[in-house]
């Protein structure tokens, strides 16, 4: 089951990581304008929000195991078909299919861990968090070589459908052997409607810390390299530094179980994530070209807030139903708010003509990770805060 969960996670950012590096070729081949290309780069956040919130009912009906199979089938279909179409609208629609699967996958990972590994939540969460990062990073690094070796960007993108097929195998075995399946909302558990969940301070703190760190992360993905190139760093080096930023998060994520065991319920980790993120942005503001590798490393370390938050979704609930409800609310609405991050950075840059204002705003956002993370770190369970339903 742990292998199945990790393989599922490894497929949830492939659709995102593989497209950016061949976007210019895709745009040229499909006569895609810069505006349409911008829509394509914004689709992940939109789909993660819309399909994340809208997936709760479907996951309840299917059960977590069958939902995982459905996720991977959507990823396979979306990745395979978008490499075949010759119309830009169809390409976007096929991308939406793959991203819809990824969105539901985001939602079901925490309750899967809660259901199968209630005593090893931090360990398994760190493993799938590292798999998420590794999937995105490997797709970014290898899609161009794959495209060159296989004959073009279409083949390079289609190859990633094979990874999802591999991940399907253990899940098909699980579904075949498990007649009852594991429900996001077992019959023995009371359903937690959105109205009741929305009254919880745990939900709001979790949602906001997730939204803030996601807004910062997608601002990094979208603008970090351009900030460096505007400071005089070559495009090749800027791309390598963005890869370094992503790679740093993998060993940190794997070390989270040990770190969380050491600090317990004290809020030292969100404080540390906020501090290194703020210093990373401050370095880019004051001296972007001096030691850019250091700013990349600091921002990558701050990205540990992502896996920490996902781990806390399962640790701050008593039941699988509670975990599912908190996961839907946190990630669905969190991604919706997070979309303001990359858009706002670009808008502030256009408005002011420099990176100063966007970077100052990102430093301020970094501080909010500490504020809301302090609330999340308290040992308060969701089910104890929602009152009578």
C-alpha cells in the first residue's frame, strides 16, 4: 500500500512539470498565442481548486481505492491524448483531464495515509511529499531529452502516460482484493458537512497556511528564473537554479518525520519555513546576482511547508472522514486563493516596472506561514472544534 501511495503521488505533478520545458515548441506547433500559453500555465492552480472542491461527493461514492484508480486513468487519458491532438483548444481540454485527475489525487492522499498508516502519518506523508516533488523535478529535467530521443515534443509528453500505467498496477490489485474498499466517509462515521467544518479555527488556519505557501511556491515556479535573468544571469543558469530550488525540498521532506518527532507540537517548523523563505526573497531583492544559489537553497528549504501542511491535515483529525473533509477544504479552497500569488507578482511587476514591490509582498506573505502555522501546530483536533451539527 505504501508503494501504491508513493507511485500515485509521483504522477500528480508530471502534467505540470513536463509542459513548461517544451512550451515554446508546443506553442509553435499549435499556433498558440502567448495569452493561450499563459492560460495553460495557470490551469494547474485552477484545476486543483475547482476539481479539488468538487471531488468530495465522487470520492465518497467510489471509495478511496477506486478513486485512486480513477485518478490514474484520467492522468493516462489526459497525457496520452494531448500528445495526439492538433488543435490548441483540444490540447487545453486534454490537459484539464490530466489535471482533474491530479486534483482528486491531491485530495485523497491524506485520508489514504490516515486510513492505512494512522501510526506512521509523518513517515508516509514525507514519502509521498518527496514523490510529488521528484515527479515534477524529473519530468522537468527529462522531458526535453525524451523528446529529442523519441522524435518530438508529442512523444516526450506522451511517454509520461507510461508512468501512470505502471502506478495503476498495484491499485488494480488493491481494488480486486478489497471488496469493501476504504471510504472517505465510512458508514460508522458521521459525515462532516462543509457548513460545520467551516466553523472550525483549525480549518481556517490550515486553509490559510496552505494557501500562502502554495501562492509563494507557484510564484517561484513562474517568476524565479525571470527575476534572475533580469539581474543578468543566463537563462541556462537560471533554469538550473530553479531545478536546485526544487531538488532541495526532497531531502528536507524525507527528514520531516524526524524533525516533527523532535519538535512535537511546538511551532518551530513553520517559524523556520517562514524565516528561510523570507530571507531567500530578501536576498533576491537586495542582491539577486551575488549568491543566487544560496537564495535558491533557502527558498527550497522553505518549501518544506508544503509537506508539513499535508502531514498536519491527517494529524489534526481523529477520523478518516475528518481527514477527507479537511483535505478537500484546505486544498480545494487553498489552491483557489493561491492563484493570486503568481498573478499578483506579475501584475505588481507590470504596474511598477521592477521586482521590488513583488518581492516585498512575497516577504510579507512568508511571515504569514509562521502566523497561521502556529495555530495549526497546536494539538487541537478538527472534530473537537466544530460543535453540534
